C-alpha cells in the first residue's frame, strides 16, 4: 500500500548499538530462566511466522476491471470491489445525494450484503472525502495527515525515555508505516484513514510525568474521528480509557468513557436507518468468525503495510519482531503499543476472513516503529541468559 522502502537491515544494525537505561529496557535484568523461556517462545513464533500462509491459500480475491464511473483499470488485481463501492458512495454524496437514500441499494447492485447492518459503513468518511474532493484537497489532506503523524512521533520519541540515538531510526520506521497514505489507490479505505488517525492520536498523547502535565485532548479528538470513521477503532479507545483509569486520570477516563457511549448511540442510529431498508430476500453476509489463527494476525498486518513488499519468509517474522520491540521498550508508550499489537493480533486471529486483510491497516501504520526497538530487546534477552 505504499511504494516506500527502507534499508531495514541497516537501520536495525544501527539500532542494536543504541543502549538504553536499564529502567527503560524491560528485558535488561530479567532472570535467566524467564529470558530463556521468552527466547524459546520467540524462536517458535519466528519459525511459525515464516511458514504460515499470509494470503488466502485458495487464491480467491474479489476484484473488478472497471471503476464505478466506467473508467478502465490497468489490472483486475489493482482495484477490488470494496474500493469501487466506497468510491461510488463518495461520488454520490459529492453529487448531493443523501447517504442513506442510496447506500443499501448500492450494496445490492454490487452483490454486497446488507445483513447484518454492520456490513454497511457509517457515512463519516464518504462525507469527508466528498468535501475534500470538492475542494480538490484529497491528496493534500492525505499527505498532511501522514506528515502530521510522523511529526507527532518525532516529537514523542524526543521526549520519551529509552530512545536516545534510536530517535531517527524509530521515526524512519514510523515513516515506513505512515507512507501507506502515499498510495492514492487506497484513498477510499476506511481502515487506512482510521489507522492513520489512531497513529496520530497515539503520537500526540502524553501522560503526566512529575512536573510535566499530561496532554490528551488533541489525541482524544483525533481518536474520536477515527472511531466514527471505522468502528474497529473501538479497542484503541477502550485501551486509552483503561490506561487513564490505571493512572487515576479521572477527567480523561470520563472523556474516553463518554466517547464510547456517544459512539454506541450513533452506531445504533446508523443501524436503525439501515434496518427499515433491509428486505427478507436480502441474504445474510458470510460470517466474520474465521479463526485463521496466526495467519490472520500476520496476514492482516503484513498484507496491509509496506511489509507486503518483502518475501513471505521475512514479512511474517518482522511482524513478530515489531511486537517484541514494543514489549522491550519499558515506558507507558511501549506498553500501550505492545498491548495494541497483541490485542488486535488476537482479534485478527479470531475475526475476519481472508478478504478482510485490509483490517490490518487499523494498526499497521502505528506499530511499524516498534521494529526500531527489536534489536535492543533481543540483545537484552540474550544477555540475560548468559551467566553473570
């Protein structure tokens, strides 16, 4: 989803020579037995990640050869039906039509399910893109969002402990993730916009640290927009709220809780507007409970990120190492990134079919930066195993 590649091996080599203070390196002083178990588990995961399929073994991928406006596409594999549907919705909103007047019929015309109601996206992104397209600002807005996310993380890496000389490497890795926005073809994907907004929200958030006050309002507003674009942002919002409760930041915790309640009310309204238009003859959509296991996690993240440009045997293990990097960075940001990676990873293992691989774009942009911390985490585990 982006055409940007980075010398990962070179960056990793630089990262391995960047020591961190012991209190910022989670594995620096682990007991030998714990480090040994962790390395054994990691080895099993890395081997499995290099072997398990990241794409549908049957090779089935719905696609079309023409756009909604009849313009030809260079190759069927380059333009799938989901994007055609979202482009059509944006075009009709831009032409002045009400979203709920056409969206159910549009689904039927394209043989897309409207049952359950969650199969029909909320209208937020269609109206945003229609407005941006009317002003000819679509490309500019996507680039601005990408640059804002990178800038936010450059600032955060400069303020967080345990980064030091890794700041440039980590920001470069963040750019690898954020550069998904450079692929104009996926401009209409809800997951791409929501995922980039979550990356920006994560980068903007600050916790209270001694004399330094916490800053969360900007992160809250950005995450709220992501949530109303794609409901898959809900785990991120819930984790933000849980962290606020853990830190006893009651005002922030109340805000996240209120956001969830407002969102559920709006989602209920959305479903109530869809329900009267559903006919008994409308077929039930295929179940999202797919239980794809490790393939679901790795396939979603690798397939919806620049890791897809790498060989299968390398892309899967890099997703694991990215998660290890977040785990090894002993800060609130590191813990949050690790829990996001694991939490969405478990969801992807259980929920989502092969053709839902793009759900990985919800987290792939923000998690790539964890790769910068992976060499240090791995080195600390190995050091902890050695006799002292």
